[in-house]
């Protein structure tokens, strides 16, 4: 991709996901961005010399905001702040998330209002250049006062402490910096707080959640169409005249997708053109209404994520008129609620997919052999894969409980209302993972149904999808373990495999 200009270009979730996907992302910094950051930093330096007490510059933090720190101890204050706040727990963030954090930190710092030094941004860029990725535990942030714990671990690496991943190995940061010949950051006044304060962790997780949700929502249309072929259903519910009398944009897009996927020479669909079936179950007939609603939510959430990717969310903030103002931009409520909403929307894709799997495996509804096996009884077929899908859908129901309705006061009740945004974002990502597995099971079950209809073939685009599934997972004439097949097809779906074969030109 074209080099992204940090602090100048508008960063979208799709940009961040692409940039963070691999080492050494293509990044540049314009002269105007460097000039901006230096001019804002000059304001901080002037404030320090004035002797005026300003929160975040020469005071303690949170409950300790009233404690004045003398100028000769401001350096120590930065180190103490980063070290004390780097106490997260849990698994380390993935390389792409940590890379995304570094990119986003550099981008938002170059907007100027954090008033960090040029050296801070240059150090971040050196870490990106050499793909030095601090170990960032994913648990420990309540999403107000920013993502303090995870961002502190990121900062800990920048100052040469803690651990990092470098060239595939986890090692002490000091060792990695020596190997890469990179100097650690020596943070100056205010920089410690700027480095650990902000909504960057939940925003990065949100960007990847939107990425996954987009792929799943588009793939769900393709897989649902394949299932409709397998049960020999009707496409009449997708008629544009039906959609035209309801003003829901996502519904219109999905219905149009279904019509395109089922258009043209379709031997299976044509084979039952005059059958007695009038209506299919809701899980088929209402695909546009359900899948479309999810698409509309994704669009809403994407806008919220993009907003924070281009915002300055630490505290205090510095302005051109010389003001240094303390506020609450670090509060993650907007992202927390958006991530909860996204989780609910994606879970519905899994919920309706599970219902379609049930219809495929139920001979009374599908017209196929029981559990989509020609010798059912001797073989159990897709009986238990459906149970697995049901288990994942049920687990998603628990995960869909909104994190954003919770709040626990922290910092001696100074931080008395928090967002739980990182928890909401991590839940949304986990729900996406579950739904990918459910869609994988639906795809495998539908492909088995298509096999049974042979030599009849589905539409051309769906035939290509079926053939690709068969390259990943051979047909199942007799029982075998499908665990590995489910995982392989799930990874294929998450990677956009169901949208290949020219389908991007077919789908909205």
C-alpha cells in the first residue's frame, strides 16, 4: 500500500489493520507534522520554566494530583509512573495488535496536543522499523484514564525495560535493543503520562474487531446462499420489490447479494422451480433482514472506531493558545458501547447460521438424508458438528452481556466511573472467532448437501465456493473427525476465502 503519512492522513480501521499486519509498515512523517509536535512541546517547556503547577506535568496522578513534584524530580516521576502502571496480566497481545498500538501512538502524538518530544515519536518509529514489539498483557484496563496497564507495558519497552518480541523470540528489552542497535527512550516531563494515557488499546482491538466483522458479514451471505441451494429453497424472499418497501440499507444490500449469488445457470435451483414449497423457514427467508441489520451495526461501529483512531485521548492536553487543560478524553465509553453493540450484531450471524445448520441436518426440513449422510444410522454425519455450533452460539449469548453497563471506582474513588471498553473489545473479537467456526460448520454441512445433489450444480459463483471448500475438506461419505476441517475452513473464512473467486465483484 502507499506509505501512510502519520499525523497528516486520516487513519481508518482498514488502514491500521493493513499496516499492522506485517513488520516494517510503510510509514512517513511530513515536515508539517514534525513542526506541529515541536511547537506544542515548546508550550510544555515554557510551562515548566514558569513554575506554575499543572496536572500531569509537575504533579502526581489520579488521587495524587494535588501532590507537587519539584523540577529536579520530574525525570524520576516519568519512570516511576510507567513502571508502577505496567502491571497487566493475561496473555500477551498478538504481534499485529502491538504493532497497531505503536502505529497509533505515533499517529496521535503527531497530532500535537499530547506535547511529547520528537524523540518519543522517533523511538516508536525505530521500534516499528526493527519490529521490536513490547510484551503487552491484554488484561488490566478498565477503559478510563485510558488503557493504563497495557499502554504502560508498551511504554516500558520504549524506555528499555520489560520484555519484547524480537525476531520471533521473547527476550529482555535490553537484549533486543542491543541487537537492533536502538537507543531506549529517556522520557521527559509529561511524556510518561502521555505514553500510558489514552484509548489506543481498545481502539486498536476495535479496528481488528471491525475487520473481522466485515469479513464474516460478507462471508455469511455466501455461505447462507450455499445452504439455500442445499435445502433446495426459494429465492423469492430476496425479490427487490420486497426490500423496496422497507428503508433498511443493510437489508437491501444483502438481498441484492443473494439474488446475484443465485443468478444465472443454476441446475439445483432450476430443478425445483415448480415444487410445492411456498416459504422457507425464517433462517433462510429473513437472511436480508438479519444479516442486513448486522451490516448496519458494523458501519456504525466502524465510524466510532475511526473517530478515536484520529483523536487525542490522553490528559492533560496542550493547545495552540498555550492552555494546558485537564479533561476526560481518555474515557472509553463511546468505544465500549460500540464494541458491545458489535458483539451482539456478530453473534446474531452465528445464531441464524446455527438455525440453518439445524435445518440442513433435519430431514423433515431439508429433504436431505438425516444429518446429511446417505447411510445415516451407521454414520452420524453432521449430528455433532451441529451440537458444536449450538455450544458456540450459547457461549456467545453469555459474552454478549454488555461490559459497558459495568463500572468499578478506582484510584481512591477519583476515577469513579469507568467504561470497561477493552473488555468489550476483547469480547467482540472472541465472538467473531466463535462465529467463524459456526459459519465453517454451516459451510461444510451445506457443501455435503450440494454433494448429495450431484450431478446437479449450484450457480457458477456458488459452485466455485463449493469446489474450494472441497479442496480444503474432502467430502465425507463415511464418518470421520471433522475437528481439523472445521478449523481449516474457519481460517479460510476469516482470511476472506469465501469472498474470493470473483465474488468481490458480485457482492455489495
